[in-house]
C-alpha cells in the first residue's frame, strides 16, 4: 500500500452522493409486458446494458461534474430552485403605461364551469 492510496481512502465526503445510471436495455415483448405491469423485471445473466447517463439521484448532477465534492442536495436545495434567491435576477416589473394612456374597463367572463367551456376559455386556440 502506498502513501497516495492511503491518503485517498482517508478522505470521506460529509455528504456522499447516491450514484445512479440511466440505462437502456433491449427486452422482448413478454419482459416488456411484465416491466410495464410491475415496474421492474429481471435480466439475463451477463446481459450487456448501455449506460445513457450517470448522475447523482439526490442532486441530479452528472458524475463528471461533481464526483469528489459533497452532494449539494444534502446541504440545501438552492441548486434546484435557481440558485441563491438573494443574489439571482428578479422579474422585471410590468411596464408603466404612458401618461396620456387611458384604461378602459373590459367585460368579465367566467373561467370556471360550463359557461367557460362553451365560451372556449379552457380550450387552447388553434
């Protein structure tokens, strides 16, 4: 055992990642039917599985980007909500109308119930 290998094994992450691999497995119709019904299935022995992506289940970050660092999901969830809310860009306020503009009150319409369905409020415009 060398000094380098002992120093590497002594480093312990305070917040370890939970690594998962997104995979693509080719199966026949009977296995696909079982997998669809049960949500799981068994594979053949020594079956080759193509790995599509390797990432942390908790923080949803790729292996290459965060291996060797603590899992941020176990510290806090700022990375999932767009960063630190005190420093990130805020939404711009609505523009103010020009001084000569006059607001005209429009009619009201129901967004709920049968009248809304018939009027087409709930259906997207094509």
